[in-house]
């Protein structure tokens, strides 16, 4: 596959994932405390734990890349 085709597929998959994130936002399994996710912090950590790169997470959540990287730094994780 060419690099351009892979980027196109990645963009389409990111759109599909982000469309479903609204539904997943109400699922309480993502947060250890059982509370509903508020903001992008818990969702960012969940997607990172699934193996996604910060760039992809930023695109899926519609958050700035720098914010995602900041949320994923070890000192910010609780």
C-alpha cells in the first residue's frame, strides 16, 4: 500500500471512531471510579492504553496535539 492510501484509510477510521466516542462517553467502564468521563483526560488515557499515537488521539477527540501530549506525560497521570 502507498503512504497516501494509508493516510486516507487512517483519516476515515479516525472519523468513525470519533463519531462513536459520543456514545462511549456515557459508558462508565473507562474510568476506574465508575464515574462518567468528563473532559478529554480519561478518554485520552484510555485511547493511549489501546495503543494509539498522540497524533491520532488528538484527531479523534478534536483536541490540540500539545494538550494530548501534556495529558499523557507521566507526571500528569494520577
